[in-house]
C-alpha cells in the first residue's frame, strides 16, 4: 500500500529539514566565531610582561596625557 503525500505536505517536510540543517549550521558558525574571539582575547597584550624596566616610566610614556588631564581637571 502506497501513501500519497500532497505537495503541501512534501513542501512542509522539505522546509522543516532545511530549517534543521540551517539551525545546525548557524550554531556551528556562532560557536566558531566565539572560539576565535576567545583566542583573540587570550593573545592580547594584557598577559605579556611589561618590557620597560620601570613601570612608572611605562605609565608616564603611554598614559601621561590622561594623567595630566586629570590633574588639570580637564575631564571633570
């Protein structure tokens, strides 16, 4: 005995299967993007040691303008 499937039922089945595949693909892509972001964050300079012999000199050289602006109350 063969069962006949209407065009509408067949279309609905194909659509459900396609959505299932797309959902899996989207989940895989978002997981890959998240993994890449974690790797990028992990490679950032915050884990590296400061190469300057004096941390105060490093801070003054890189953040001196911010310090001076705060001292002069330009940011308040």
